[in-house]
C-alpha cells in the first residue's frame, strides 16, 4: 500500500514539474544533482550531507519562498531537510529525528528535491544518500544492560561449584566477542561464551561475604563495554533462635502517632553469635496498625489507631504473633504472641453530615416556622458515654435577630422575624448568614462551627408596566440593517428587581421576511434586521411583550416607514447591439432604437439621459434628453473617415439615466439621486464602394468555441445524478414487486373448469325402504402434528393421505359439527375470513372462524385430503358399536376415499331422488342401499357412525343435496 501511495505521489509531482516546465520553459536547474551523498550512522542533527546550487534564468526571477524542498523520499523518512547557504546555495543536512542507524534502517535513501522560482519555472532532481556504517561497541542485554547484577550464593554444599550466571551481549556489527573479568579471582572464571562459574564451595565465616566482578566484553576491533556483577555469599543456619523478651501485654492510648514504639522484641540465634543482623523479625499475619523493624525487633505504630471505629470499637485488644527467622529466609524460626490493649480517649469532636446548610424560605414565611434541626445531622462517635455527648451554643451573624435556637442548645432553628422584601426595615436582604457552634460537654471540649445560609425567595406579586401606553417610531426606508430605531421600557415593583425580558410577539413580518425587526431582550432597544421598502409596506404595527419570567405585559409599537428615493431607473433595453451605414443622415433615429425606463419612486418626467463614455466625436445623442421615460438614439453628426477625423468603427456607448430632472441645481447637490445604466454596441458599416486608406480594417472571422468541461467545484452534480438514478431505479423495482404481489394475491388465475359432465343416472325403482352401505376399515398411521388456526387445538395428520384427528380426543377433525351422527350436507354460502398454511401440502387455505369451514385459496375447492371432487364424497354408515366403516381413529377408509367418479355420481343421484319401497344396488362398487320399513331412512339426518367429512364444493347449477339418514 505504501509503495502505491509513493508511486502516486511521484507521478503527481512529476506532473507538476512538467507543467511548470511547459508554462515557464526550462529556465531553472538544480546544479550538482542528481548526485550521491554520504553520511555516517548515528549522526546528530545539522550534519551536512550534500551541497547543491540553483541556477536561475531569467535573472529577475528568484527562488520561490519555501523552495527548494524535499517533496518525497524512498523509503519515506524525515531524517533530512534542506537549509539555505550562500546565495542560491543549499545544504542537505540531517534532522536527528529519527537518528540514522545502519543496522536497523535502510542504508540508502532517494530524496526527490523540487525547486521553483517566481517566474513559474521548476526542476526536480534526486539525491541519493548512502548511510555509512561505523563500528559500535558491544552492548549488554538482559539484566546487565542497564544495572548491576546481584548474585546470591549459599555457603557450603548448598551451592556446588559451577555456572552461576550467563552473560548476554551482542555486537551491532555481529563480530566475534571476547569476555574477561577484573580483578582476577581464583574463586570465579569467565568463559569465552560469557559463562560465569564458581570454582569452589564458599564458607561464610572464612571467605569474604561479597565479591565484585567487573565483566568486560570486547569486539574484534578493540571496542569494549564493562558491567559489574556482585556475588553475595549467604550464611546458613541450623539452630532455632529464641526470644529474650518476657513481657506479653502492652497498653497504648488510641490516636498514638505513627512511629511511636510499642514494644522492643529481642531474640538470639545460637548459630549467629557475633554476626550483626542475623535475625529477621516479622508480624505473622501482618497487622495494619503495627509494623516491626525486621532487624531490631522494635514494634512501631504503623497507622492511625481509632478506638471508635470498627472493629476496635467492639474489640479493643489486638493480638500480635511475633515471628523471628534466621537470615536468610528458609532457616530456623520461632514465634511469640503478645497483646496490645487500645485505651479509649475523648478524641473526636461532634461531627455533622454537613457544616454548610443552605435553606430557601419564601419572603412570606410566618414567625415560628421551624427551618432546620441541627441535631438530626450531627453525632459524636466516641465510644464512652462521657465523651459522645454535645450541645449547640451561640447563633450569630447577619440575621441573628430574625432567627433563634428554640429551646436553647437544642439545635432547632426557628424564624422569629419578618422577611418581606417590601418592608423597608429589611433593607431587601436576600440572604442571611448564621453561625452555630456544636460543642462536646466533656474535656477537651471539641467544637465545630456550622454555617447556615438562609436565602429569602422573593414572591412575584406585580406585573411589568410599560412607561408609555404605546410607542410610535419613524424610520427612513433606506435605514441600514442593524440600525436602532427606538427603545421601549417597562418597570416592575417587585423587590428585588426580577429583571424584564422584551420580545416581539406579533407583527413585523412580510412575505419575504418573517421578522423585519429585532428587540434587545434586556434593554428593549428596537433594531432593523432586514431591508425596508416604502413601496411595499408603509407601516408596521408590532406587539412587544415584557416578561418578568412569571407575569407578562404587552404594548403596541407603530413604525412608520418614510419614503426615500432609493430605486434606480430600470430600462428595458439594458444591453443592445446596433449596426449603421457610414453615410447615415444626421438626425436619423438609428434602427428605430429607443429605450423605455421606469422608476418605482420617481415620475417619468424626472429622467435625464446622457452618454457617459464611448461617444467619440459626439456622433450620438438621445432625444428627448430629459423629461420623458422614452428616448430615441439619434445620429448627431456625420462620420468622416476619409479625412482621418474618425478612426473608430465599433462604438461602445455607456448611457446613464438619472431621476433628478425635476430637481433644481441646488437640490441636486444634497438630494439622493439614483442612476440606471444602458450599454449599446454600435458597428459602423462602410460603403462597398468606399475605399478607406487611413485605417485599413482587415477581414476578421470570429469563431466562438464552447466546450463543456468538468469543474471540480461542481463535483456534487454527477454524484447527485448518480444517487438519484439509483434511488429511482430502486423505487421502480420495489413498486413493481408490490404490484406483482398485489396481482398474485387479489387476482388469482381462474381455475380450470371441470369439463366432465355430471352423469345423470336414470331413476331406478325403489323396492325397499332400506339402505345398506359397505365400507372397508383401514388403520391410519398419523405421523405429524399441527395446531388448528380456528380452534387453537392440536391435531394429528397423515402426511400421505391427509387424514386428521384431534390429538386429545382422537376424534376426526370436522370443524363446525359437534355430533358426527347428526351431520347434514347442506349447501351454505360461507364467508371465509381467515387464512393459514396447510402443514401437509404446504398450500394456503381459507377458513371461516365461526363454522370452521375450509377451502383451498388458489382453487377455491373444499379442503378434504384425498378427495378431489367434494360432490363425490362417500358417507359411511357404521354399526351400533361404531367400529364398522371407520378405523379406530374415525378416519375414512381407503375404499371410501378411492370411490370412482361414476360411483360418486350414482350416490348423488340416489341421495337426490330416493324412492319408498324400492332397493337399489350398484354393481360397480357393491354399494347396497336399503331403506328400513319403519321409515327410519328419511331425509334430513345423518348416520351416527358416518365418517366426518368437510362441506362439499358448492356448484351454482346444483341444488342442495339432501342428507341421508342411515339406520344401523
């Protein structure tokens, strides 16, 4: 990534140099570049790297300020910069940040030096800086890098001879290193790999306790570095020390200053006789209140001891276990327990949760009002009852005559005076400062001061009142925005003065500006914040409101706008081009040209016309020159090019139109005059036969080329067009999606009509009034569960046949019918008011939330898994025990579900036209219909054992099919 950025920067600056050379020519050069400079590593700042000169041409040009400069480097670095030398001489020096390092940094840098002069010329050259390696002394690493290493060795056979330390050193130039030790010791050796080894076992009593080894590491050129290694021999002991102090109980008062001695514990070590500081003392476990000198055994107070704080408040005795140990650790130890009793002192003054109380009291508060009970906020934490009792004394300060402690010493501050601000005797005091003293009743009588600041809150009782019932100000229409036009003022009798805020609540707006005026909310000064125009609005009526934060007052302010001549004449032909022949007669209206001017605040007779510039030899004039709003351009004198009097063929006239014609000469000096301008371009066309010798006019063809180019300032135009196009495309796509979804949802494709003709079976003779139906029982396996969206109950279903039954009652699912024996197949116009997805087929179906009727959403057919035509349903008849014609779950049998269309049509025909006393048998399906003699097979009821089926599909051309009552 850095390489790509660097390449882009190089291309940009090369382009800048190329453009500079194209614009100013190759007139500037960097002498001595490109070149190569050398500098040693670790050079400090301002070290010279290279010197070069700048050659300028042309001589009046100078090197541009800030140049030459290093515009880029490869690799990127800030280690170099350019300093000016003699005239046009410059030096490349080091900056010292970062410090050059041959081993860790690149060894070469390519500096791109760019220069340009005031004439626009520029040059770019490259200076290659080579970093020179210098030999550096070796360096220690690890612990020896910045400190002295302390090594501790146990005496005796605890530390056998061998390696005790490994020196870690390196050379920046990766040269071979050698190690040495001074002074030379017989007890230690240093190998050429930097390993320090001991040569013997040490005896603390006979050998020195400390060895100082100066380790020197040297590179192949003789540079070296030395560090110190101190080896300490540690004494070991095998005898248990014993305490010589016999006292076990000590008493100290609380609040004893840290550092005071509590006890001096002494012990002796038989193994360390004659050796100073051979025993180490400690408190085990440590106690935050006490510390012990590890070498002398003196116990000191370590921190403040407060008898009144937990846990000492309940348990003032502190047990300390003093631990003595041979030095060094790991030797023999001994322990002794002592008890320190903390004695209670009266060392706490009464303390309060607050020492500064700020109260607010309305100025209307009545005498006898309790403001504060100080005893609720103060306590004395001393343990002993004689030390924790206190009272309140004194109540002084500003307002002590209006407040008192009632009863005395109780701390209850009660109001006894009047606080009304409007009372002259109170001098409008807004805050009273009282001082109360809380004091111990026992020595040393500790006290604390309590400061009570009582702020009196004023009550707003009066409305602001304006000094005038209304205000009228006159202002010129040319008054500048920000000018003051007047001031309104209001007063308030409330004390202290609450301050009044002014605002404009109505008026002062136009169609162009919401607010023309602004009022200073604190001073009431009215200012103009927009331009006034007499021709638009002559008067403004404002409603100014004064508020003291609670109460309001308003006043009417009328501002009359005074008319001033501030409109310039505006002419219809502001800029125009004319062409006239050279021999045009004097007095002719040039091309019928005239100007027509209007002025919103001046009469048409107030205009004056005069040509301010461009009327060479006064060939042109306007008629009339004043007194009219319409004036014609007239040729005043002939052109004379033959004699050389006239040389100008193209005239550019600048005409001034002023509105001061009706003013006298004296008034014109003081009146405000507005001027309009018109610019005319007049081309004089010579005669074809006229030969002009004085001022030949070459033929010129003027080509105007217009090219659309991209402007960087208009970057947002293509951006907005692109974003808008994408948003529009996305919106169109989304609308198309919604339209397709709507059409699919509310305009489904028309289902294919069933072209099969209904089979009209001829009516057969009715022999018997008895119907016999034979059904085949099939045990259905229900392998799925789902929740019915109408009733919310769980039901089981067969994923292949679609059969359903309620999970809890094991009854067949037939919404809307409670008793399957009483089912009637009746044509009903059902309203389907809900939708759900069938878990078996995954298809959407509609349902009636009251009756539970269902139909497929796309085909509008009744939902009955396994039956395609609902008119061809088979109603099964079961025996008395309910086991025939259904399986044990109440599911219709496969034989019933598999009935052919012809057999179903036959059934429909029989159900529609039954005959008494006749029997009819179907040879196709062994379906026997028998009517009982007692007439139990009448129409209008259903068989108790009939398998529950959904409502049949309703065809408009069919009449409702009467139900068949089956007799068991």
